[in-house]
C-alpha cells in the first residue's frame, strides 16, 4: 500500500462557492476571465464560458512567506533553534512552519506544529496548537467523534492543553484521559446548612439579609490575607460574632458554599451558578486558591459552543485564565464551523472583547495566525478573513510576523479587487523585509493600469537579486510577444514546478487552434504535480475536442482531490458536469468498472484508476473498500490529505468491526503510531482473519530496519495474507512486497517467483523488483530489459527510467536520468547522480551547479547533504555548514548530516 512518499503536492487554487458573487458570473475562480470561442455545438453547450484565453490569464500570488533563498532562511532558523531559550522555542517552530509552507510538504509542516506544541509552556499556546494539530488532521470526520474527544495522545489532548508548564514528554506519549480512577463524588448540591459545621463549632456568622451563615473564623481567615486582616487584625469585625455581608454581593447560598469550601477545599459539590458566585467572591477578597479551584472546575464544564459563549464572558470579567482557555479551546476545535457563528466571531473580532482577552494573555499572534489561515482556506475574500488578519497584524511583534500579516492582507484585498488597499499592504510588507511582496505591488499597479511601472519593478527585482522562477513568471505578465514567452520559458527552466507557465502556453496553443498540442503541454506538469486547476484545464480542452470520455476522467479525478470543486470560474459544480458528460459516454457496469480498474492499475495510470473508483463510488457511496482503494491511489500520487480524507471515509462507512480496525490501523500508521496500528491489526485478526489485517501487520513491521527474525515474521504474515480472499490488485501488491523481503534476505529465487506471480496477475510494478533480482544475479542485461518492459507498459514512467539507469553504462544512464528529470523534475536522485559523476570527473563547479539549480526550487535533505559534502571536500566550510544547517532544519535527526556538520565545525574550530 504505502510504498511511496507521502507528500501532498496538490494545493487548492479554487475559490469555492462561499466566495461572494461577482457581477460577472464568468469571472470567478483562478482561471482567466472568459471569452467565448468558436467550439463545436456540443462542446459549446458544455463550455458555458467558452475556453479560457491568455488575455487576462494570470497566476495566483502565494499567501505565505517566501524567502529569496530558502537555504539561507532554513539555516538561520536551525541556528536560532539551537541557541534560543525554552520559552521562545515554540514560537520559533511556528516561524519555521511559516517558511516551510512554500515547500508544500504536509508532513514537514505537521512536524513543525508538533514541535511547537511540545515546546509550548503556557496554557494559551497549548490550547491553540493542540486545536491546530487537530484541525490539520480533521478528526471530526470520524462518525461519532466530537470536537472535545481526546485522540489518546498528549499532542492533541484538550485536558493536557490546560496544564501549564513545559513537560519534556514525547509528542507521541499517551495522555491520562480516561485512565484515572477517581473516587465517585457526591454531586448533591448543598443548599441549607447541610454538611455545614455544627453550630457549636462556629465562632462567627455572616449576615445576609435576615439569614445567618455560621462559619469557623480561622477557616474563613485562611482563605486570603484580606480575610485574615478582617477577622484577626485591627478591624472591628475581629471583635464581632456577627458580620454584615448584605452589601458584599453574595447570596446566602453562595456564602454557605464559601463556608463548605473553607472546610473541604472542594467546589465540585455545587452547581455552576454557585461556582460562578464563588469565583466572583474569590476575586473580590483575593482568595487565590479558591479562584484557582473555581477556574479549573468551570473550565472542566465547558462542553460545547453554547457553554463556551455563556462562560467566556464570566471568565473575561473575573480574569479566570483556565475558563477562558477552555472556552477558546471549544471555539478552535469546532473550526471551521465556528467561523460561521457570529457570536463566536464577535469574541475574536470585537475590539473590546479582543482587548479583554489580551489582558489575560489569550489574544496572541499565534491565535490569530491559526484563525486567519482557516478563514482564508474557507473563503479568501471574506470579511471574517480580513478582520482576523487585522488581529494578526495587531498582535505581530517581530518583523516576520508583521510581514506575514501585511502580505496576507494584501492577498485578500487583491482577491476582493481593492487594489489601492492591496498595494498599501504589499508595500508595507516589503518594508518589513518580505521581498516577495513586490510581486503583489507589481500586480496591483498592473490592475490600476500601470503596466510599464509593474514591468520596471519586476525587472529591477531580477537584476538586484539572484533570479528565481517566480520573478520571471511575474514579469511575463507585463511583457508582450516573444518577450513574454521567453520569460515564461525561463521561469520553467529555473522552477519547473510552477504551473502557470504550462497553463499559459497551453491556452496560447488553444488560441492558435492547436488543442492537441495544448493537451501535450499541460500533460507535462500533470505527470508529476497533480492539481485540480490543471486537471480542470485539460478537461476543458478535451471537451473542446468532444473527447468526453477523457474529459469525464479528468473531472472525476479532480473531484477525488477536491470534492466540492466548482468548474468554469465557479459557475458549474464538478458533480453537475459529471452528470452532463455521463449522458455523452457509454456507461460502464460494475463488471466493466472492475475490468477498467485492472487495466488502468496494470498500466500504472493512477489518474484513470481514480476516475474509475470515483464512478464506482457514485453508484455505491457507502462502499468502504472503494474509499480505501481511493486512498491508496492518492498516496501514490503524493496527495496525502486527500488520501487521509478517503481513509477516514472508509472507516466511517464500514459496518464491520474488523474492517474499521484495519482502517483505523492505517490512519494510526500514517500518524506515526506504529504500535497502535499493530494492535488494531491484531484485534481485527482476532475477530476475522483477512488479507488487509495481515497486510497491515506485515507492512507496519517492515517499515523499520528488519533483523532476520523480524523478516521471517513479515514473510509469514504476507503468506497468511495471500491465503485470505482478496482481488488481484491487492494480491499483486502483497506478492511485490514479499519479493522485496526475500531479496533483503538474500533468497533471490523465491523473490523472483513472487515477482513472476505478481506479473501474471498484471501487477506491472513487479518488473522493477524482478530487474533488481537479475541485477543481484549479475544479469544486468536482463535487468535492463525488465525495466524497459516497465517503461513500455507504464503510463507514468519517470521512476522506471530512473531505476533503469542503474543497469546500464554511464552514457545510457545519463540519458535515462535526463529523461526521468524531464518527466518529473521533482525526483532528486538524477540530480545527485549527475553531480556525483561531475565530481568524479573533477568538475567541481559543474557539480555544484547541478545541485544548486535543483535546490533552488526543491531544497531537499539529500541534495543539501550532498552539496555540503562537496563544499567540505573543497574546503568551503562556511557553505558546508550552511547546507548542513538547512538540511537539519528539515530533519534534525539525520545522522549523516549531523556527522558531517559536527566534523565541519571541528575543522573550522581547529583552523582558527
């Protein structure tokens, strides 16, 4: 299942239906404003806005921090993380998160949030970060799980977040929720004198109206210094047996509760109204212990939005820190739904409420960072997003924080077509040191008719700094003719991951009536970076060609990534277009679908496979097995978040306990909880033996370094899995994995048998394993031929070219790796191989250039490590240390880089 990287390369570019309606219904979305073009009659009916044109076609501006030099920025963060105080480390991890957002790696971002939560000290930060982590996982998609439920780990535990102080626990430690066997308490509410001291033990009474509350003087005095002074000092009350408390503002019931608390030190015996009275009383008479107990007890009572809305006002009024934190926690753990509750939003956006929260330390940059990101994801142009970002700016204290808030405000104003306001914010962000915001300045000038000024601005940026792809991409908007195309091509050369140049060139070919060429152009980026907007564009082209089957395939695949996607500038829902296109293609039966799925799977056509499963799910949306299969495909396509959503839907839809345990096990495995994943698999097997349960156990055990005993266990588990009923798709995967284990154990003949059996049931990827066996048997020609078969069969073959390069001479290997880079520039091995060859040939400058051009758009750990090693061998210790620091910012535990870093530091120290 999970044999591939789990990066989620797709980033939504969609403005959803939540966006405000535009006066021109064809102008919404991230594609260009539309002009009708001459398409066929059927195609024209399906293209309500016609095809997009290049005239107003433009890329979106990234709404996160974008440093000019990622390596320098990452290295600086690592150095500061190693030297900062514990109190500052959590916020520094958030700065790291902000810089890494541009790399598009969800696991890396989650690791930053986890580290921030681990190092958080105050309750407020813990509440925000635990809610943020929960939102990132969207656990609320589980059926029957509420926002206040605990996942079982300290990381996201709502109760653990309310405990102040730093605890050097692992972020994956279990919390104590549900494990404490507390004695049952008597919940009887004490009203009269029940449970009070005997009157003969009382030596002071408090008069409230006509009633007396009998108390023990020294116990009341122990509540606070003011009471001690009143009852034992020089005040007249110290000589009285009866003290008038009628004007103090406490009821008889409340005073009786004070009397009970003075003896028991408990408030859980009283109803919330009485505890609120006690809280107010404690504040008036400086009873810190009583206030703390009331605060904690009331915090434990907050269960939902309504509770929180009622109690947060009391918490703010009485300065009850835990109570306010607990209320905030509910609001945050109900995101994004709580954004649509105007009462909740008034807490965050009302200036008076914000000021009161700030006084308690509950209005912070961290809080508004989280809130504003959720609001922007929901609706980029909403008033809520504006108000929350204004709060973000208000609480920003460091330059990077101010730059982020101002840049994002600029992005929102640009989305709202408020160009002067957008220009103001972008320019302010530039003043805070965020050079990328100059893109926003140029765009707003362009929108205000100052095209030449925009061109000059980007031109000066390119000459002032080391050029990167986005600079040329932006300048291309303001150029004309061949100059525009040259800039787009340069942008692709510098950063092949930028999607806009491919889309622009494709649309330009459509305008030249070269629709097939347009599809070829957009295919280049779809082949390695799957995104809804590119799939949508290709679907438009297929509709123009009246190739409705291919268009339907792309739209179905798109909807697996973003189920609520709106097509044609937000005019038509993806589901509706599927329905329209379905009338123009032959409908497949269930048997046809399975046959098609086998066909696409065996040809390594993951987009086609996604589309088939989407059709099967439209006919049977409660089929958990299909949701599970969809998650496997999405993981192979590096769309992790979409994959996790499908896996949770598989878990939610299953009616079988043993299947639910399997899906929960995969979710736990992907969250790093291997032991719990194994436990789920074992429980599932105890209920019913199944292929998936054995496969889950085998895969989880094989994920670590295997010793001979563990390898034997994995082999047994996979063999057990193969004895259980399943289909060829999954059995092919199991045979492939079993072959890999046999190879690692040196049992090459058994491995070959597994791979041959997998190929017999059309598991095409087994060619790669069989090639590895041939190579280990010194049959390099056979290994090369086996990989050639995979290249010929596979729809996506970048990895096959990369692997085949290992089985041929240097020149042929170079050709294969160049092809791998052309098909998928995100694969890092080809760059490292070419750089290593150049170093062997003593071409040090060329070797560094080979790595540097890739690091510029993909600062990846292995490439940074290799370049650092090159720098060290050349005696450039400063550059070597910087690359090591950048690599360690991505993974602080990478052993090889740590060794190189320490060695280089020692060399630098000795040379001084």
